[in-house]
């Protein structure tokens, strides 16, 4: 079995951190809001990407 390289581990950690933040936002009730402007996120976009945290005007810089 091949070992995970650092790049894969980083990508996995990034995704898990996003999940963490999404769950936290869900808990405090800000899940559906853009983290920058507070605008309500597009439901279709959220379904497509449940980790979405910003509206289209404020794409998240990873
Ligand atoms: Zn925004």
C-alpha cells in the first residue's frame, strides 16, 4: 500500500477543516450565510457544495 504523500495529507486536512467549520456554522446558525458579507447563500450552490462558506461575490481563497 502506498503511503500518503504530504500533498494528499494537506488536501485531506483542508477538507476536514472545512467540514469542521461548516458544522460549527450549522451549530451557531450562520451556515447559510456568506462569511464575508452575511448574504444568504444560493441553495442550489450549497447542495452542490455543502462546504460552501462564501457567496459568489466573495469566493473563498484557499
Ligand atoms: Zn459575500
